[in-house]
């Protein structure tokens, strides 16, 4: 970033010298028509300050990448103009090219500086509480998991952690884009760079600085900027090959003009005019200007794209598949019933809590919270193995213990048909079976509720023309139907009792009808996220595995941002089409004018550089189109 800033400053200085030289040359030309030393000196300043950087850049590209850069066209055209006695026109070309290049770099820099803005969110120090009760201010970089950080009102959260003491409101707008403060109670997760508004809180550090939210955001933004979208790859490919065609075509036109009887000076002047008019600067810059602006606007709204390709693909998506638990629902399930078939209820809850201590699933969290609230100590379980979409198995004193769904019951050879749990088994709550060996010890039921933003977000997605929205879950169909009905899903679009492989198969079948996106947050969603045309992870609340498998991360739990992200993606696609249409159309008009209608070189210069600036500015409009969840309401 520091190197880019230095380069921008140097470019601005050279552009300033070029403009001053051009002003001097114009004053000399119009006010002092008689020859004197100052005239050539001003033109030389323009050619050196405006042309030398472009020449160096062109030579570097040619030497290192074997690519004929567009800058080379500008230098050749200016030298050709000078060779035919039109040094002033060549100077105008170099001046406008220098000014437009500097404006482009500064404008594009605004998009790239998203990473710098993220870095600025981080506090430099944190106040920690030692084991003896004393507090000390230390550098954030030395914080380690397990440390207790004291957050005073107005303090930024230094790293990701769990709230252990106190209750208060936090401003999460810098990370999630949410405008309203969020109330946090003990047990809630706090994200780095959010702001404590009104209470003294104690935070237990869960992740080091290098693994916290801002570090992940920086990694994703940096990765996104490095990955090129299909449109960007086309414009780059076009620019490289077209540059060669323009150079060869200009030489052929020069020979043609000589052949039809034009004087050498006139033929060279017209060939130089065509060279300027045909330069594809606007075509090459039009796509990255829009892509980088959209990526930055999305990041400010709490949506991170892992590159322009994901942004472009999301614009084409017409079908969305959603995981249920933790994605469409709050994931804050609560233990609703506890039925013991063998030992007492306390022993059953202790065993279930001991098993679920090794799981990150939302249901496991509900069971652990219930045990903690009742003061039940979790049983020590060893040799734990998780079976996705089935449950969890471990050992207690050499005996196999387990917790899971009916697939786990069948796998362990236990009898799940006990009449005492018939009403639970057929109900609309999630059931967790707990057992030892082939013996069912009891069941726990957990209830989850849909997010309010899920309903609004789904409505927004339907409103913008997405033809198919489906819900997928490993939960029982009765539970899935109860949740799906509240969110507006039809029974045909609700798929339950799924294994991870089943989700992949369903996404695959949807993909046969067009582009499909999958939205999930858990480990068992990773395969479906990877298979979809666009995988979308619930970033802050989601698992690391899901985040790595996805192309898009929603840093907020607010599902409305998904519809806003797709709106931004579609607007970006429209602006890219506008830019390419305008750039190609203007280039064709200028080339025809230069080749057949004696277009003056200054007009070719103005048309070329003006067109380049217009497509850049059109793309930069996306910087001021941030994602807002309340737009749909």
C-alpha cells in the first residue's frame, strides 16, 4: 500500500509538471509567435514529464511480460506528431494522457484503499485483566486466546471473543453494515473492530489478531482484488492483442496514404490520428473500474466477494438454495423438552452436554447452554468422532456413547420406537437421541425460530425475479415444514432429512436449469457451497470451513443483505455493458473519422481521453451505491 501511495504521488508530480509545460507551450504559441528558446523548452518538458513515464512503463511491460502496452501507442503517436511538425498536438496528447492516467490511478486507488480502511478499524492497544485482578494496557498484537479484555464505553473490540461479564449495546456497523446497535449478553460473540457503546464489559479472547474478523476481511478483500472476473480477463486479452493490431494497422494505413498520393507529412499525421483514435484505453479500463468499485461498496455494506468472477456470476443467478439451521433460522435454539428412558434427567443432560461439547452445531450450543443454566456438569467424553448429518460418538469409561438423529439411532442398533417418545418424534421440534451402546437413554428436543430478516430477505429475492428458492436441511421434515411455512416456502421447495451429499445432488440438479447459489454456514454445508455456481457463507457467524469454501461472505446475519448484494451485482453488470458499448462505439467512430474524414489529431485526442475518463467515472458511481438492508422495506 505504501508503494502504491508513493507511485501515486510521483505520478501526480509528473502530471503537474506536464500541465505546467503545456500551459507554457500554449502561451508561447498564441502570444509569442516568433521563435525564442522558451518555446522548445516548454514542449520538451511536456514530452519528458508526460511521455517518459509512459515510455518506461511500456518498455518494462515489453521486457518482462512480452506485452505491447497501450502506453506505447500514446508515445508512438506523440513522436509521430512531432515528426510531422505537429509537436504541439503531440504535447496535447501527452498532457491529456498523463492527466487521465493520474485521475484513473487515483480513482482506482479509492477502490483499492478498502484494505487500508479495514486496517484503520483496528485498535492498537487493549486493557487486559490479569489473574490477580489487576488491569494493564498492552499492545493488541500480544493478546492470546484465553486472555480477559476489559472494554470500557466507547472502546473498540480488539479481537474476536466471547462476552463473559456485563451487558450492553455494540455498534457493529463497521463490520456488518448494520446501522442499529445490537444488544449483547454474556455468552454472545463479539467481533473485532465493533464498538462498545454504553457498558463495562469483559471479553474472553477466542482468536489471535492474525485470525480475527478484520484479518479475515483483509485477506478476502486482497484476494478479491487479485482475482480477475471474466469481463476483466476479456478486456485485458483484448487490449494486449488489439495494441499489436493498431500498431500494424497504423503502419499499413501510412503506406496506403502514401500509395494514394498523400505527402509523407500528411500521411504520417493521419496515421498518427488513427493510432490515437484506435487506442483501446477505454475498453481496457472500463471493466476493472466497475468491478473494483463494486467490491469496495459491497465490503462497506458487510458483503465480501472473493473476486470479480463471483460478483459477475451472482448477477446471473436465478435460483437460491438455503441451509436452514443458523442460516434461515437464528441458530439460537433452546432446549424445550428432556425425556429420560433410563437414568435420571440430570444424568441424561450431563451426558448430552459432554458429547456436544465437541460440536460447533447450533443444537449442541443449545444443549450446553441448558446444562450450564441448570448447573449440570458435563460428563467427560473422550475419543469423540463427529458424523455429519448423523450425530456424534465418543467413549466414557470404555463404553460407547452417542447423540444424534434417527440415522444415528439406526447406526447404533438402538430402538427408537419407545411409546414414551411418540409425540416428540412426530412433533415439529428437532429431536436429539442420546444413548449408550445399543441402548437409548433418552431424548432432548430443541426448538429454533426463523430470523425476521430471513423472511424479508426472501421476499426481496423473489421480488427481483429469482425463479426458485429452496430450503435444505438435515432436520426432520416436520420441523422443516414448520419453519418453511413461516418463511413462505412451498412444500415442494422444502427438502429435509438430507445428508451433505444429498445437498450437493440437489444443488447439482438446480444447476442444470441455470446459475444457482447456495447459502450456508456450517461444516456440513461446505460441499454444497463448493458445488454451487456461487457459494455464500454467513461469515461472522459461520464456520471457517464454510467461509473457505464460499465465494461470498455475509458478515452480518441479516439475510436482506443478500438481495442487496445481488442488486449491486446486477447493476455492476449493467454498467460494464454500458462502458464496453460506449468505449467500443466511440473507438469505431474515431477510427472511421481519422481514416476517411481527416479527423484532426486534437479532436482524436480529446475523444480518446474523454471517453476513457467517462467510462472510469461511470464505473466509480458504484462506490457511492453501498449495500443497505433497509432499502427493500
